[in-house]
């Protein structure tokens, strides 16, 4: 299995943005305000994945005081990392689509709040993508 390529994640972001932005032109007025609760949830998952990567790296390299990593655990962590990075890329694209659409409507309070929520969620999703890529990197066997 090859490592996740940043170009693929970038393509996912662009496609998600390209689908979200025109869709919002027709449906934004009927949507409820965007919640801010995605930010702490994404950040919590990012911290957990980064910590798991740090721990797993120590176990794979055979640091003293650690148990060896089971191969099935490592393969599950790789699958989690790949899924998280793709999901984070989709969230970043959707949120950036919101930000681009709402950039012309910042005079009203609701679109301003939605733009701030979308930008914050995009930043948290970028942190999740970075943590997922770090976890995937930590699953490599040293040569």
C-alpha cells in the first residue's frame, strides 16, 4: 500500500469546493445557521490520532518500556488514517465552499457567523488531516 498523496487530498478539496459553492446559491437561504460544534470534535479526533501515532511509532521502533505493535493494529491504524485524511479533505472543501459563497454576504449577521464557523471548521479539519497523515507516517516500518 502506498502512502496517501497530498495531490489526491488536494483534488478532493477542490472537487468538494466546486460542488458546494454552486449548490449553496440555490439552497443557502433555507439552511439553518452553521453549528460551531464541529470544531472541538475535529480537534479532539486530531489530538487522539496524533497521540496514537506517537505511541505507535514508539512501539514499532521498539522503544524500551513498550510492547511490540501487533500487525493487525498497525493495519487498522493505517485504514483509520487514510479514512480520516479523506474525510478531513471533504470537510475542508465543503467549508471553503461556504466561505467563498459567503464572502460577498458578510454585511448580515447570519452569513458572517456562518463564514466564521465554516472557516474555523476548515482549520480544524486541516489539523485532522495533518494528524491523520502523521499517524499514517508513524505506521511505517523503519528500514
